[in-house]
């Protein structure tokens, strides 16, 4: 187990990167605290897997260093890093039985036979495959194979970190839930540093203590699920996390007021904003009203998704979403929206800014 | 569903039937015909029963040719398969050099058999051939026309030169179909190079390798042109393989009856071995599917 430090790390797949766009992973400094569970969240192609492969040593970064507990391992081969990694698509050794597959990483480390047996048995119970231990791996279904891949990742107890690269993509939904719970339990039992790559926000938010959101090769925010929800540091975080995502209103910021179209919105602090300024408001913080103050809006559709209702509104040509409780009636004469206090974030050029005189 | 019965549809199959009849069935039946008859010339034939088959089964000549043939096929498979795999494993994975290797390696496969024989026939000559002259200059008494061992070595090296590419290309295709994740997972699991080969590459290549072995076995078992051009079956009968012997018997000595019986048995042997291969391959597939 180790603290993993990324120091000035960046990677480009081009031999000679010139400008920032050439980098698949933009410059990054971060400490992965020993024993925490992280989720690496972002849409496809944003550099998540690149980052993971650099940590595990499958890829050597173009610049910067990777440190395990302060020891430079940037160019060290995977074998020296003692890391377990599980990939998106199942990798099993076809000609081996399930038992041999699970024992393989231990055997390669010349571990004692009795110890191998004990751990294989334990992992088999964890992935619920005790009955199939002596089957050949080649005949199994895709999700059984992926469970074996997961098992091979978990069978080593002394690893520095456990990395998961979207491991549950091919697994059935009900099994997904179960395996994720197992992973969480494994984390609690052994306290490994875990990094879990996914593009599924539910998976990220339920699995991790800290969520790292990546966008376009850059880490845009690292925070607890609550921080990501309440204070998205970048408009992408607001849009990506939450269902539906955060609403954005183009606005002119002037001190503690913002003008959205013809309406004026009171802000809870003094902002000095330049560039493209926007207000970000989550659907949960939008209140519907009729007459009086607020931003003119027209209800276009109401969708009942079971536990709550999603109200689609038209505000000066852009679509805005609001969330209303299941029992709540949507008045037919709704023509205004207002923002609940504490639910408004101010963005300048897509990055969240804080009021003057306060810390982030 | 109701099937429409229309006997006229048979006419659609007729062209194929006629073609196959003239190209395969009728010639084969002619051979069968010869194999059960004897003649003293004058185009007069009379019934001989299974006498020729009996003769052939007790003929040292045929058993010796079969022995040489099996030894030849076994030796070239034992060299070409591991060598082909080794070459495939060491070929560049992508880029210019990978295409370059593919083209260079395909070249021997494109050369006609008799040209291959001629190339090696001249290559091995002590007076003007590069190989023969060099060996001679090095003080090695090399002479493939006189020395049985040298003749065998030359024939085998020629076949290896001609056909290893085929195995290498098929193995390479098999290797390319393995996703990167397998190699990455193996690195994470700290698998040795040998373990990667044994547990990832070999199982993934098994299918194409079986086909490669089957193709090479059949081809080598029927080999005629190359050794015929190179050694003419000599020295003595040292490199007279089955088909060379068959042609000698049928066209050289004009012993049509024994030659026909011989070729039918030859045909059956190839059928039998191919059937075994086929059965093994399909059971392997079934095991995969389960």
C-alpha cells in the first residue's frame, strides 16, 4: 500500500507534442492518498485510461514523474510496482481452469502452495464462483470471465494499488451492484488504494470516497460526491454529474446581482467576473412560480420518472430542466422560475468563481 | 411452411454434376478400372480382381516410398511449424517494416514449384551454384547428387525455404488478433515471456496452426515437382517420394494396373489422415464453444 504522487505529469501519444491540444493527458499534479477509494469519472476519450496505464506502468509518460511513497517509479516496469489492474473487457487464460486463472498471479510470484490455495478459495467466494473452480475458463460467459478478471486483481493482498478500468461494463446490472459492493467491502477490509475508472456517475458516486472528474485530458475537479453536486468547479462537472445535469444561464454579473435576459437575480456575494459569464443552477434548486419576480419561462413538458418529476422549460429559447417532487402539482399557469438560495454557482469561461473575500 | 415440389429444379444442378463428373469422377473411375484389370498389350484387358492391391501391399518398393514420404513430412513439419511460429513472434507489429516483412515473406510462396526446384538445383551445384561453390570452398565435401544425406538435407532446406512463410503468415494473423489487454493483463500478473506464449499466444493461435499443419501435411505428402526437378528422386531411390514413384511406375514403366492400385491406396491414406485432422479440429471447436 502506498501513497501515489503524480508530479507534473502529462502524456502525449505524438512523438513530438507542440501545443496543449497534442496532449492526451494535460499537466497534472495530484496525490492519491494511501488507502482511499477514488473514482475517475469522465466521458470516453478524456484520458482516464491513459492516466491509469501510466500509474500501472503500461505506459511511460512523456513528462513528469510518478512516485510511490516518494520513490520515483516513472520508468519502472509494471512488475516492480506491485499493482493490480482489471480491464474493461475480460481477460482470461483460456486453457486454464478457473482455479488456475485465479492462482496465476500468485504462482508467478512463487508464493507458497497452501497460501495460494487459501487466497483462491477466498476470492472464489467473493466473486461467487466456488462451484465453477475446476471448469475450464474458455467455456464461460462474458460476465463470468470478467468476474475471473476481477478475482485475479483481488487475489493479491499486498498490492500498492488496485486499478479498475471500467470493469463492470460487460456485467449484468444486478451482478454489477453485487460486485461493486464486494469491491467496497474489499476496500474496507484491506484498505488498498483503489482507483476506479468509469463513465457512469452512479457507479462513481457509490463506489468512491473521492471522485476525480476528467474532461478533455484535464482533471477538472476532485471532491466528495457532495462537493461535486453542490459546487461543481467546472460547467462540465455540473453537466456530467446529476440527472438531468446542471442548467446554465448566460448572465451579466455586476457585483452581487446578475442579469439573465431582462430579469435580475440576486447573488449571495460580490463577484468580479470577466469573460463568458454564466449562472449554473441544478434542477433541484429551480422553483416554479407564476407572476411576480423571476425569469420568464414556459413549461414544455413534464416527465414522470417515478420518484420525482422532471419539468422541461423553455427560457428564452434554451431548454432548462427542473425537478419537482412526485406529489407536487405543476400549476398550469407557471410562467416564472426562481432559484433557491445557495443553489447558484457563478462561472466565468466555464470555471467556477468564488465571491470576493471568501476562500474556495 | 409448404415446400413447392418441382422436379425441374434438378436441371439447375446438372451443370455442376457434369463438370464434377468429367473433372473428377470419370478419371477416378478410370483408375479404378485399371486397378482391377491386367493387359498384355493390344488394348485387350482382362479381369484381375484385387491381385494388384495384394501385390502392392506386399511390395517393398511401395513401403519404402511410404516410409520416406512419412519421414519427409514429419521432418519438414517439425522444422517449419516451430520456425514459422518463431518468425511470426519476432515480426514487427506495425508500420513500414511489418508490411515489408509480409511482402518479402510472401515471395517464396509465389514462385512456381518447378522454378523452386531449378533454383535449388543450380544453387547447390558445386561448379556454378552459390551454395555448392561456397561449401566446397570451405572444404566441405558437399554433393547432393551423389550423397544421400546431402540430397535429403537439400530437399528439406528447399521445402523449408519455400513453405515456412506460409506458417509464419498464418501464425502472424493469429497473433495480430489478440487484443492488447491480454498482454497488459499478463504484465500485471507478472507472467514470464514463456507463460505469455504458452497461455496466451499459443491457445489463440491454435486454430490457424491446425489449418497450417493440415495444409503443409497434405502438400508435403503429395510433393512431386520440387524434388523431381532437384534430385530426380536420387541418388538411387533416396529421395523417391510416393508421387515420384507413382509417376515412374505409371508413365515410366507403364505398369498401369499396379500404379492404379497404388494411387487408390495413396488416395485413401490422404483421405484417412485428413479425416483425422478434421475430426480433431471440429472437436476442438466444440470444446471452445461449450
